[in-house]
C-alpha cells in the first residue's frame, strides 16, 4: 500500500496544531463504527416502540401533535450539509505523493459532522473554508509523518498490530479482534486495508516516541495539571456533575494527559520541520 492510500487523519485543534491521539489513523473509522452501532440501536428501539401498547402509542401521537401545534419550541435545528463542490481531484501533493479528493472528502465529512453537532449547541455556523484548510493540513501532516517513518526504516511487528487490534476491540466493547474486523468489513473496509493502516500507525508511533525521548511527567507538571483540572471544575460549577477526585486518584489520568500533550508538541514540531524541508503543494 502506498502511504497516500491511508484515509484517516490526525485531529487538529482550533489553532491548527496536530493532536496525536492514540489510534489516530483509525479515529474516523471508529467514529463511523460508533455511528453504525448507534443506528443499529436506534432501529432496535424503533422496533421496541412498535411493540408497545396501543394506548402508549396513542399518547405519544397526541403528544407529538400537541408539540407540532406549538410555536416550534424544542425543535432541533436542521443539520448543515458539507460543501464539497469546489474540491479539486488532487487536494495536495506531498513529496510526489498525491492526496486524492475521495480521501479528503472522507476525512472532511467526518470532521464536519463533529463541527456541525457543536454548532447546533453553540449556535455558531461552521466555517467550512477554515475547516477545509485544517483538514488538508492534517492530511499533509499525516502523509509527512508516514513518509518519514518509512524513510527511517521503522517496522511494525505482527505482535504490535495484533495488540492494537485487541485494544480497539475492547474499546468498542467487542469480544475479539475478529469481531471488530467483521464489523469494519460491514462498513466497507477490508481486513487488508485495516492491517495496512495499523502498520502505518505503529510505525508513526515509533517515530514520535523516538523523537520525544523520555517524556515521563514530573511531579510539578502533574500538580499543575491537577490545579488546571480544579479550575475547570470550579468554572463549570454544578454542571460538571460529580465530585473532584483526589490528586492521587486522578494521577494516572494526569500522567496520560501530560504525556499526550508533550507528544502532541513533539509531533507538531516534527511536522513543521518535515514540511519546511519537503515539497508540499496544497491545491484548495
């Protein structure tokens, strides 16, 4: 598989910085998988409703009629549609490798869905031009990282890939990696494609780990992160729900948070260096 065949993406924050989340190459695929499970649950729920009593169905119909006669209170705003009309066939070129329109569209639509849901809550319209630029930059960064990992000769063992598959199956509450692969196949993704993407992911993780070196959080960094957590809890107030965990209880999560932040900074810096040294053209 050529590295440009990978259709997943790193996630970028609003500043356009790369966030290296674990299993980043499968982030979009997993989002689609979650939507697939939600749709199945929705169908099951609808079938259950059909089996309800006639009286219950009548009450629900009357309630719905009453709401429709109102002034539209509680109506959910219509979801916006992604605008992909002006996207070129080749979105970007990275050291001779092309990022194709279909790859961009797959990534963009997933990111757009997330932004659209946020916009419904905030009332702010999605800036599609900005989101397109961020998506393109994210794909360019991903391609640069994959190319660098391959150039440096990193290898993904079968054991590494199997371990990642097991983790993904557990995260999605499935009993085995075979069940996970079958679920992905239903989404139109072959086992070979999954394995190729996992191989690329493992190589990039090795590259980033090598670049980051020893990033074990210090006690001072953990305490600072805990103070930030406390401040956020206070700002959210009662809406936050639940009690603030003690420092010792929160420590494992804080360690992971600090490590992720440091890896993100390393990844961002590496992408910037690779882009400066490479030949990158974005056609948006």
